[in-house]
């Protein structure tokens, strides 16, 4: 596959309008809603069965009604309903079907009417005289507005409390032009890649733009969230991966994601798990009460509000920073960020080495990013090979960046390298020769799970050859990790394997990207290239940058979120790298 795909031509020129058209092929109002950068308003297709039951559309006819929601932190989509059904009807009262979706407009009746945005908080629906616009709110109230020559459109303003205010308007064309112009400006930054990857890259670039939100309390900060459906915040790990893709088209926005992630360190240097519109999630005390009660009922000591556990994400900050700075240097900015990262790295050793053996542990599954992995089925804290690998990588990156930008911000390069060497020695002590894998430990006891965390030591680039050979063999073993679509997050031979359950088997783009990086660091460029090709092929095959994929079918897992931020960003990152390598 790698050789065939590598022969594809890289697209050299394509205007923003053409790229927007490519992205529009994926905007189905089901897996990809209609939205606007910085807006909290989302438009989906209405529930077809409900519309048919009310006589809004005949069986087998194209969908005609749409529904409107807001995007809110820690709230389910169904709890954020604004309009249950919005329909455009012709003069005879027939509902016009939805016949097209572009980033800037939803078309009804082959363009007889269109829906677009009128700024971030309002929708504009317009068409010819004789049409009418109807909508029903969750409380059952229905409104109908007749469009007239003197007022051929209606604006629907969505309030913070999800209320709707409407007004007649003559500005629909201006609204269309303004929304289209905003999207064209965004697509003008879309990276150009190989022709076989360009359509998906355009859609992934749309995902990143669509997932931009403003975070109240952070000024004009633009957070690119994992998804406007259920993930409205800036998770530390997500910010790193999202910045990796953004750097290829909008380095300034990429830097902004890192700034948000680094903006609220605790006094001891720990970075929070999430920055959201209501504050941060940094300890178990910040969890919703229902979550703490659920943990307490399960008998977990980490739910004790008198003993809060830090909640963070794995230490990949310096790695992400270095990647962003590769495309556009910013020395003064880099120095400010490095000072925060250095303190965060120090915190892992001073505040998260819970047994005092020199190797930090995860005190809570949230801090790993792999919350549901079977390595956390046992007691906490968990000593995990991925964390050890990330700590080695971060100290090595800090040493490299200190030599580039100065030790005042990043710390003494020699000290970072010395600590990396000590951590690597402890990490190698987690290698179990009998099983041929790195083993996690739960409260000091070996964990039997054969999980993807065992491949992350590749990132150190310093594994002994027998260890490296064993990991490469495992990646190529069809009984364990070489499934039709790789790399599963748990070995198929493990009793905990599930093709669809989060972090227990499905393929995630971010862990694949890290293994690609690790194979390169370990001198296995051919395998890294092959996995990169198979990862972008998975996203294309699966129909979009979903949260995670079934490793047996390559399709979206049933419970996975669609239009997922880091999957989109890392598809772009891999597509750019593969396109550059094929052009050499």
C-alpha cells in the first residue's frame, strides 16, 4: 500500500472555494453538523421518524426538517435543544427537502431557500416570496413566518438560555456572503496534500474550523475543542495533538491552543486536565458531584474529597511545542511556554511519584488519556510504560529546546538529559522478557493486560535491539496487533479485547501517530511510513476523522464521537508528511 499511495500526485494549487466544495461532500447534518467557527449553534437533520409521524415528509422522500442545538460544556446534545424542527414550505404548504449542504449554507428545494449564519449567534433563512418558515421549540410552541418581497428572510437569534427571538430581515444575501467569506478565509489556509488525500484533508480542515469556540473569561481566546458535541473545552492532550495539525495551515492558532493548555498551572507546576468555560479541571475535587459519588460507591479512595487527586494529561507538552516551532519560529513566545513546561515536568517527579521509587505514576485514569484501558482495572496508582516514555521524551526535548532558546527558560540541558537517562533505566526495568512486552504495575503488582501503552517506549529511540525487535514483531503479529486495521489499543489475544469499547481495542489516530513517531525515532522508517499510510487510509475508509475505529472493519465504533478534533488534526499532520515524502 505504501508504495502505491506514495506514487500519488501532490496537489499544488486549489482555491479555497474548491476546497470548501470538497469538505461539503461530508457535511451530512448527521455525523457533521452545520456550524460556524466561534459559534455555539449547531444544526442537524431532524429526527426523520418524528417528522414523518407529523406528516412533514413522506416515507422515502429526502429529509426536509432540521433541528438546532447549542454546544455547552458537560451537557448532552439532547439537553441543549433550541429548535426541534425547522421546515421551509412552498406556497402550497409542501416541505422543501434538504438538497445540499456547503460549509456556508444549507439548501432547500435545490436552492429555492437557504439557511446560513447571521453572525455567531443567529441563523438566517431566506428565499423567494410565497415561502414560509416554520419551527417548533422543545416546549411545543410553533411559529410560522411568511416570507414576503419586502422581507424575504427571517433571522433567528439564539440566546444563552436557548431561547429563540426572530425578526424579519432583508439581509439574507449579506448573511450568505459573510458566512461564505469567513469559510473561504479558513479554507485559504488548508494544507494542500496528495490528490488521494486532499478531499479528506479538506474535510478535516473544516472540522478544525467548525470546532473553534470562544471561552468566556479568557478574553478573545479561540479554543479548538475536540467536538462541539459533548467535548466543549480544551483538554491538555487534545490541545497538543490539535496543534500538530493546525501548525501546517495556521501556526498562530496552533500556538494559541498550547497557550490555553499552559495558562493555568497550579502553584506546584501541575497543568490541569481541562480548561473550560467555567474554569479548569485539575483535581478530583473539580469533578461533578455525581462522578465523585459514583467513585465512592465503587469503593475508590480517589473519590475522597479530603484527599484530592491531581487530574492532568501525559507530558507531551515539549514535544508538541517543538513540532509547532518547526513551521514558524517564535523565540520570545517559546521561552514563556518552556518555563511552564519545565515546572510541569518537575511536578511529575515531585508530585506524582507516589511510591518514591523515581518513576512517576498515574494517580487517576483521567491523567493517562486512556481512561478506560484495562491497565486501570486494578488498584491505583498505576505505573505505566507510556508515562515513563513520555517523561524521557519530554526531558530530551527540554534539553534540545534549552540549547536552542536558553537555559533560563527550559532549564539546564545536562540536568534534563541526566534525568532522562535515569527514567529510561527505570523504564527498561518494566520490560518482561518472558512475555516480550513492557508491563504496567497496579499499586506495585504486575498488570497482565497486553495494551498499546507497551509500544510508547519506542519514543525514546534508545531501546536495546532485542526489545525493539520484540515490539516490531508484536506489531506484525496478526494474533495480537496486526489486525485488518491497526493498531488496536489492546491486543486481540488479550481477554479484555473489544473491537468497539473505548480504549479496549478500537484504533485511535493519536496512539497510531505516537507509534509512527516512535518507529522513526527507533530507526524503523519503513515501518513508520507504512503505519502512517495505513492510518490515513483508515480515516478515508471510515468516512471521516471519528474518535475511534473498529480494528476489524475500519468503521466508526458505535459509541465514538464524529468530526473529532485530534483525529482531524493528526490526519492532516500525517497527510502533509506523507505528501512531502512522496514529492522528494
